[in-house]
C-alpha cells in the first residue's frame, strides 16, 4: 500500500476507530517483541493515527465553538429586541 493510500484509509476512520487502533499499536510497541523494522512501521502507523484523532478533536472543537458563537449571537439578538 502506498503512503497516499494509507493516508486516505486513515481519513476514513472515525475518531473511535482511530483511537482504538492507536491503543492497539501502542500496546504492541510496549510489548517490545517486534523487530526494529516492525517497530518503526508501528510507530509510523501510530503517528498517523494520532494525527487522525487530533484532526477529529480539532473539528469537534470548531463545531462547538461555532455552536457557542451562534448561541451568543442569538442571545444578543434577543436582548436587543427587548
């Protein structure tokens, strides 16, 4: 699988899927029974999964911020109409 195909497959993961896979990768690395090459591949996969999780969290924060801003704007409009 090429790097761009791997990146695309990570982009299709939900937050929960990426987080659960990241936990599995970390557990494998912590066992310390992998070859150096396998450990490097796992580390790279873990980094990509962590980025995916971070992207989800950044997106969720942006949605919450937008919702809060909408509530503040609506509340301000209500106050102005009184």
